[in-house]
């Protein structure tokens, strides 16, 4: 019994440590990695479809910098993987926050294409 528990535990740890396969992640959304458009993401990053709200409102225009939540004023660590290796390391976290942040920023969920554009853009910056 103990042995099985340990095996399950190790599998869990292993799944967490595995790097995200982005191609597969985008496929799971129904998007095609060869069509990723980071220029579009760059434009959308600062665009306000709802007055006073864009991705940059909380994450700033420089992904290597700290941001701050526009409502709670709580600090947000940089999104750039280059300065914050903990970013884009968990599929669960990526999905959760994209859903929440798109709803907050645009009052709708982002399309698979938009989500892929954003993640590829973040990876570049
Ligand atoms: C109201 C403030 C706010 C806005 C606006 C916002 N975010 Fe975020 N975002 C957060 C917070 C808070 C977190 C989670 C806290 C953390 O991980 O530091 C987060 C986390 C994320 C993550 C998770 C990264 C990871 O792997 O750790 C991604 C991706 C992301 N945001 C993308 C976006 C995009 C794209 C937009 C624009 C559509 C956006 N955010 C707009 C506050 C915001």
C-alpha cells in the first residue's frame, strides 16, 4: 500500500516538473502553432476594448518589470520567463489566468488564436 502511494506521489511531482509542451497546449485549445501572430499580441497588449483596461494595465508595457493589480494594487511578478523562470511552467495556471484576465480585460474569453498569440508573445519578451 505504502509503495503505491509513493509511486503516485512521484508521478505527481514528475508531472509538475515537466516543461510545458506549447504546441500540444495550443492544439488542446484548437489553435495551430504555425499561425501564431506575436505582432497582433503586442498590439492587443495595450489596446483598451473596455476603457481603462488592457493587459498592460496590470502587467505594464515591459514584461520584465513588476506589475500591479489596478484594483487591489497588489504587486505582480514579471511575466517574462527570462527574468522569472517560474512563468509559463504550469498548464493549469496558464489556462486559469488567461480565462480570468481575458474576462476582466475584454469582458469575454479570448479566442484560441488570441491566447496562443499572447503566450508566444510572452515567451519572446
Ligand atoms: C486586473 C489585473 C490583470 C490584468 C488586466 C491582466 N492580468 Fe494577467 N495576471 C494577473 C494576476 C493577478 C496574475 C496571477 C498572479 C501571478 O501569477 O503573479 C496574472 C497572471 C497571468 C498569466 C499567468 C502566467 C504564469 O504562467 O504564471 C498570464 C499568461 C497572464 N496573466 C496574461 C495576461 C494577459 C494576456 C492579459 C490581457 C488579456 C492579462 N494577463 C491581463 C493580473 C492581470
